[in-house]
C-alpha cells in the first residue's frame, strides 16, 4: 500500500539527509549513520551556499553577509540539527535547522534574543516573559527546548508539497529526539508564517493577547514570532509526521566529530560576519 504522502503528493523528487550537531552523539534510533568529517563539512557547505543564494535572491541578506565562496555561514550551524532535502543528483533543494537550547535559563541566552521585537519599548518585556515561560514549560514537562530556523526552499518547490514535507520531517525528527517545545521567527513573505500556522505553530502570547506581526529591520520585512510543541501539531498532519518519523531512522545521517577546521570556521564566522549572526528567521 502506498504511503499517505505518496497518495496525496506523489513520489518525492528528493530524499532526506540529516546532519546532527558537530561532535554530538547520534541516538541509536538512527541506523544509517556515516561518521565522516569531510563528508559532513561538504554537505554543510552545500547547505550554506544554497541558503545564501536563496536568501540573497530574496533580499533577506546582503552580499557582504556571505563568505567569499557564497556561504551563509553561522556559528550555530555546527551546533544544530539540519534536515535537508536533496535531489538524487546530490543537489540541495531545501533545508531547515533545529538549534537545541535546553541548557538556556534566560532569554538573553537564546539565539533569537537580538530580534527587534524583543527590544521594542512597548512589548519587549512581554516577549521576554513569554519566551521564558515557554522555556520553563519545557523544563517542567522534561522535553527539549530550542529554535527552528534557516528554512530555505528552491523556488520551484515553494508552493508545492516539498516545502511542507521538510517542516513535517523536522517535526518527525523532534519526535524521535523525545519531543520539543520551541520557537520560530517566521517571515510573512512567501507565506512562511501562514504555512507554519497551518501545521500547528501559534503566535506567542504577550499576556492578554497574541503578539502582532512586527517589522524586522535586519530582513526589511514583516515577521511573526511563533511557538510550537512538536508533540501537538495540527491533527490533519499527524499521520504525515508519524510516517516521516518512522522513515527517518533509515535516512542518511552524516555525523562528524569537532575538528580544528570547524572551530576555525566558527570563529571566522563570528569575527568576519557579525551582521549575519543575528539572522534568526525562517525565511
């Protein structure tokens, strides 16, 4: 019998590759793990070039925020899980990143603490309290906490099932990791925030009402700060998420231990691409 995804959307033109954080111990759930530092760096570099090209064409970043070889390189890339859609030819067609921050104890410890809305005189304190409430809830329910970002999709796939499949696969990954409560800053552009809301993400509450979309000068567009619980997606998509979660254990996972080269890249990104380091959006 065909899977629900095949019945609804047809055979996928891409396969899923997973990159765990550099040096992380990969859970035994994953059965197709390759530990190869060179392969890890190569795939991550392809993701960074793909993301850089998509974001540059979209006007979300400036050329100066790319490395000389065209990569949108962030230090958190080495600390994150990456879910990547790759064509059979090996070309990257989509990517999404999950940064675990379970060890953070306050808003200032988070990657998204530089978001413009957090520094707004009118609602900034509400944002901080709301985010720290989500962090506390994750601790009390003994699940992971983190941020989803770095969403980039090839133009020809943005209005199709591949964009949705990538997000649902990330939900599946989070299920395999034990569940996660987290945040995403999503652009209104291209309907990114709308798509995520359909899946089950909701607006972060500022107390008596959800926080309104805000203008992010780093991207020059309207954005929303959304919250999610990977265990409680829109019921319409749960069967898809469960199916993708059941497939991920056999997906190709490319792992790598930290290396001097990786640490140098991390420090270089901090020193040379400081403006890019505050980019937190799902674009």
